[in-house]
C-alpha cells in the first residue's frame, strides 16, 4: 500500500463529513445535555433526589467511577506493553486504544465531583494550603486517588499526544486555510528529521516503561478505596491485583468494541484486519480466565473463613437478593468469553464484539456488586439498608456511555484514528532484498542495503 | 539562499545522495534528512541517536520524588491529624504519593527533553510538504556559494530526483 493511499484513506474522515455525522453527533449531544440537566437538578435539589442514603452512600456514581477508571486501562497500558515488545500488529490498534484511556479517565474522574453534594467546593479535595490550615489528609485513599488518577491522566494525554505530532504534520501539509493554521500549531514545527524521529521513539520507549507501573498503581489505589475500609468483604489483600486484572479485562473489551465500530463506520477494513480482533480476543480469553481465578480466590477465602458478617454479604450475592445480578455477571464475564473466544470458529469480529459487550455489562455489575451489597449489610443490624437507584443516577450513569461515544467520534473527526506514520513504518520495507547487518554500534539488529559501494568510509 | 535539497522516492536513493554529499566534502552534521516515518533500515537513519533523555527522565523522577516527600512532610506536620493511630508522618501511605509524583516527574522530564532536543516548536530552516507523501528529503541549509554547484550535482545524480533551491 502506497504512502499516498494510506494518507488518503486515513485522512478521509477529517476532510469529508456527511449529514449522518452531524445527525449522529446532535443526537448524542442531546442525550449528554439531558444528563447535564439531570446533574444540575441534583446539585439544585440536593442528594435527596438520588437513592443514595445511609448506610449506602456509594451507589451508581462510585460504581461508574471504578468502572470507567477500569476501562481506561484499555489504552495506555495495552499500547505501552505492545510497544515495548514491539508487536507489529499493534500499529493500527495503539491510537484507538490510547484515546479510550484519556476519555475514560476524564469521565471516571468526573464522578467524584458528580458524587459531591456541593460540587462547587470540589477544590477542597485538592492538596493546597488553605487559610484555615485544614490540609488534605495524605493518609486517606481519596487523596491517593487524586494523585494516582492525575498522574495517569497527564501521562496518558502525553502518551497519546506525542505520536500524534507527526500525523498533525501530515494534516498540516494536506490542508489549507484555518485548518492548516490549527494543525500547524499542533504539529509544533515537525519536519521528520532523523533526530526528531530518534527523540520521539526514545521518548515513547521511556513513557511506555513509566506508564505501565502508573497504570497498575492507579487501579490498585482505586481498590484501596475499598480494601482500606473495615467493611465486610472489602478488607482483603487480593483487591489490588483483582481490580487491576478486571480493569485490563474491561479495557480490552472496550477496545474491541471501539475498533469494530471504527472499522465499520470509517471503512477501515484494510487497516483493522480480523487478525487484530483475533489477537485481542485471545487476550480477552486470558483475562476472562484470570478474572475467574481472582473471583474464585476471593470467594473461597471468604467461604472458608466463615466470618458471620462476611458470610451474610456472601450469601446475599450468591443466592439472595443480589443473586440474579451475580450470576449474570459470572455468565457475562466468564462463560460468554470462554465460549466465544475459546472456540476458534466463534473468534470472529462479531464474536469478539458480542463477548466484549457481555464483559462490559459483567464488569459494571462486578463493580456494583462489590460496593452495594457490602455497604447495605455491615456488621450490626442498625447499619443494614437498601439502595434503590433513582432516575437521576440512572440518567447520569447511563449517559456516560453516550458521552464516551460522542468524544470518540469527535476525536476521530479531528485526528487520524490510526497512526499514519506508524503504519507506514510497519509497511513493507523499501530496502532491497539482499541486505547485510549494519555495523553501526547499538544497531546490531538493523539492516541496510547491500549496495554500499558508494558508502562513505 | 536558504537551502538546497533533493527529494527521493525511496531510502536507497536517499542513502546514495547522502553518500555523494559526503564525497563532495559536506560534513555529516550539515546533511539533513527528512522522512514521513523513521528510516532506521538505512545508515543515515542511525545518525544522532545519542540522547540524554534517559538521564533527564531519571532527574525528573528524582525531582518529583523530592517534591512529593516535601509536600507530604510539610502538610502532615503543619496539621497533624490522628488517623487510626498512624504516626504523623507515616511512610507506608506516603509512599503512594511519592511513587506517583516520581513517575510524573520522570514523564514530564522525558517530554521536556523531547521538546528541547527535537527542536519542537521552533521555526524550521526549510521543509517540503512532499515529505508527507512519502518522499525522502536530503538537503543542506544555508550552503556556501562556492559549493552550490557541487551540492546540486550530488543531489541530482540519482535519476528521478527532484532538486530544489529556496
């Protein structure tokens, strides 16, 4: 495939806009605006219009917070791992994935603010020296969240932005007028000198190494919001890895769905091949097994310990009021991916999307089932309670899926959703067939043309 | 004259142009090669690989670590709150903040080094939009009048090369 063809195909969504795009964006925008009104009404009327009340103070909002932070693991973490191992098939996938991280983190980070009765005082959560000397408590998991999420968000935005610079330069070169001016600014004077390429690749390597432990830490810290609290079935050391595994699991599912939608609607069939879905489908299968392993561990230890308050929560989810949700979760997160991704003929694009949709539902339920049954059934009967989500919570939580879709579509409209330069770099080499190893220090695995008769000594 | 450059269809032709420029007495540091993707398969793509970026990332990490330590120590000792009997300055929970800001420092150190060392955001001497279409540019910025003809000859020796002067 020629470079011009790659440019034409991948820049088409930026330069051509159909009426369907405007219609779709308008519909999505209207839904998000409705959710905004719902949230404003909550701020105006107070938390009384939600189902959140003593003893269940964490409901749909904190469930969605944990869920979206988990989805954010789709991108940067997966992309960083694939970059480090230099997986060739990553090239069309990385940017699709990295974008999910940034938007999922933004949406997830909104929920602590949505969850505040007086959101205009959100800055009280930030570590700043206040005049009243009430400094944030650095030993609180909520402050850890602040640092972990913001570090991950900053790192992920930069990890997404840096490899976009050469693509911005391509758009700059192909556009005119205001669009040219905007992309000229975004391209930061990129020319594609060999020095610039080396620096960019070095930076991406370092960022990939740095971002992996940060990504793992983020969901571990989110798990600490629970495991640091003396609540039945929360105070367990397995929550850190359990949350991280679940996050990667739901992240891969989110990525598969996003890729399938992009492939269909942006006509990217020549770039996102079935093999990309099959490879990610295998990862989904591995994560389904890992998730099953963690659930088994968590359940077995609780069951064997037979502590009365923990067993009360255990049975609520296994065979009492929350049992339908629990077993739906098990089917969605374990049985469905195992069948669809484990049996080869089902590991198609459609199979991957069905399994991923199941995992998304299952992982949201998992977060809900960690939070609500435990909070509604603590140690003593005076603290037992029921949570019934109200319309405002359902609208706000549900609309975040629409917001994610809207942000993703708008992003794909202004930035090539597949990294053009990485795709070109991964294409068939231009060098001739006969090649010899380079004798440049540090480049023993590189090759150069054999025709070096003219090479400078 | 701002620059002379040639545009080539493939890496091999660009490599030959680079070699001819060297034979014409042009120093390696003066030869600029631009492409729409990394060209590490070629010898010219191996130039200027050395970078301080790793050290700058480590430096940024150390700075982040020191900032986190200072922030945690200052805030906790300024308003000592009893949290479950933990010491006023408790290492275990503070390690989380220290870790996060260390990594943030390393990331920011890397990005700042990239911006400075790759000369991002600065006005460029010359460029040709055909690079975006896959052409490989080999050129010299501000060549001396005495060697212009030699450079033009070196760049144009390859069939199919487009030589431009700006």
